[in-house]
C-alpha cells in the first residue's frame, strides 16, 4: 500500500521521477476526489484518455502525444491508488525477473504469443 504521507521523490537523475514517487504525487493531489468517484467512474475516465491517445497517435503532434501519454499514466495510477495497488510492487512482481512468458530479459516468446 502506498503511504499517503510519503510525497518526496527518491533520488533520481534530474528531470526523472520514480513510479513510486509518481503514484504518491497523484495520491496526494487527487485521492479524495478519486476515492469518491470510485473505481468504475475512474475507469471510464481512463478509457476516455486512451481514446484521446489513440487519436493523437493517428493524427496528433508530438506535444499532444506527450500530454495524452501522461494523462493515461495518471488515470491508471489513480485507479491503482483507489484499488490499493502499489504499482512499483506490481511491476516488479510481474516483470522484475524478465518476460512473464519466457522469463528472459530479452523476450524470446513467439511473436504470435502475448507474453
């Protein structure tokens, strides 16, 4: 579970933020509103942002894509906060030892497979 009081970013190169620090930042900014909206309502916002990202990938500028990618990550992070999921823990458990399909750091799964 993410500690709501922990908002300082761990030491990273200038201009970077860790996944844990970003999740804490989103929690600090929006958690009360997000919790009141709930997972279902928040999921609908995520789907809207994914649609906007899809449009930008087809016809948008690089700057528009930057914003939409950031929005998708923020809304996904919001759902994780409401659901009590630590994204750093989830990512490390799933991908920290390599591809979940072949267990290699350079995936060797067949291209037809979803790792």
